[in-house]
């Protein structure tokens, strides 16, 4: 049975542009005989060569002639495409078309917006601290590392003296550090002089700084390393500074700021560590100064990194004391979460201004001894009363009354 699809006619586009209706079978026979007679690829190539030779002979000078030749070449190359489009389409064929898949280029993945944490009232609290520190009369203002070097010495000697003052200031008050630096400068605080001085003499010069015997060894080792590896100068990087014996991250960042005038990080000592936790300037409480430094650098603007150490150290020396802070005179007492809370009990060292005098301590001991003796007598009386019979107790009471 003949399929009804083969009985239909198809419109054919000829080279002249005329259309006509031809049965599908006769069109197939014509196309097959035509393909045998001539090769469409070779004819197209010949036509392209003819057009190229014609364009090369004419060599148009104007842009219009050039565009016309391009259009002519384009029409010539597209001519075989019209012939292929004239082929009949079989409705039963399930030939899939080739799809061109294009992907849109994305500059980057969508970034997840994270909220930047910062303390609630830190700007207000910092403004109050600036106001309380406006007098610049704390020990760090007059005897800190910035005031302990010789301003007339060469640059590398000044930098070395800054580093030495920072090494001596560890667990030492600024007054003691400044006195030790004054004696060292009079002796000659240079790398060569420190190496030439024996340990006993060097210990007498820096005494009574904290752990002075250990610091004598660190000064000798550091000076030898500076002379051997850095030509008598100090390193200009935090990585190089922390390699020196007795130099930690706090000293390294402060040395970069004071000696090299470069802000590499926040110098966090015991004052900055304590006050940052008291004010609630950390997302969570920290246990070491290094943890505090990393937590502060996450949110504190970089332009405040150099000033924050000087502000908080002086504030800790005058108002926010380690023991019994003066919250009643602090301007942040209404916003500080640690205000008016008892400080951890800590006994003062012997000989310190807070420690009692010898006469007072003797009186306290005598009073405590008297109280202990009275308590012991009461205990003895109660124990005896428990073992004596009631009749004996009555007799004793009578004898006491008669006497």
C-alpha cells in the first residue's frame, strides 16, 4: 500500500529563485543523477577561486568596494547551503539535530555575606578612655620604651636600645625598667658593649628587673645573634624578631612600631589583655595575651592598632588596676560589664605600698593568737562539762558563790 506521505509534493528552491511543485520521487531521481554528474564541493571551490581572483585584480581602494567584495564572497560560500536546504525532509526520519550548548561565564561564586562582629559601645568607651588619658601622666608616658633610648645615637643603636628596653620590661614596672636602661646607656648600650661586659656586671646594671638573671643570658645571646646575622642591627620583620632569644610577639610588634615605624600588629601585654576582657571587647573571654591580640585584630580598625597599647597600658596603670580597680572614677562604669565587681583576691608582696607594716602585722598575729586561745579554752570547758555529773557541777557552782 502506498504511503500517503509520498503522494504529497514539496516546494523546491532553484538557483534562479523560482519555486515549483515537483513530486518527491522525481525530485530524488534528479538530485541523485545531478550528484553523479558534478561534484558540488569542487564547483564551490572553483567559484570561490574565481571571485578571489576578480577581487585581487580590482584591488578596490574605498571601504565600500571592500565591503562589497566581502558580501560577494559571503554569498558565494553560502550558495551550496541553499542547495542542501532544498532537500526534502522525510517526516519518518528521527535524525536529531546537533545542539550547541553554551555556558554563561560567571565572574565568581556568590559570596556569603557575613556580619562583622564588634563590641556594642566600643567607640564610646574608647572616647572616654581618651578623655581619661588626656593628661599623659601615666608611667608609660614618661618611662615607656619610647622614652628609654638615646635620641642622639645612630639609628641602629637606637633600634637596639628599644629592643633591650622591651626585653627588660617583661613583668617589670616602667619605673624599674627606665632606671635599668639609664644605667645601661651610661655604661654603653650597644651590641659590642653588651657582648664585652661580663654577666655579673651586666646583672648589676639591670637589677632589680624581674628575672634579671635570665634576662642577662637573653641579652648576651640576642646581641651575639644580631652581630652575626644582622650586622649589629635588629630585624625589620616580626618573623625575624621572634627568633631572637627572649623576644615574644608583643615585643616584636612594639619594636616594629617604635623602632621601624611599621604597624604589624597590636602589642598586647597584661594591661591590654585584662582591660579588653573587662570591657567585653572580645567575642569570648581569652586566657592568654596572644589570644587577645588575635581577637582584637579581627574587628579593631587598623589605624588604632598603634595607639591602643599606649592608651590601655596607661589606663590600666591609673584607673583599671589589676586589683581593686577604681570603677567609681571611671567614665565607663555605666557601660563596662565588669564595673563595680570585686577583683580576685591577691595578697600584696612584702615591702609593697599595699602590704602592712611590721608593727601592724605583729598586732594582727597577736590578735589572731588571742582569738585562737579563747576558742581553745571554750572547747576545753565544753568537753569537761560533758564528762562531769550534774551533782558535781552544782557543788562547784555553790563553792564559787560562797567564795
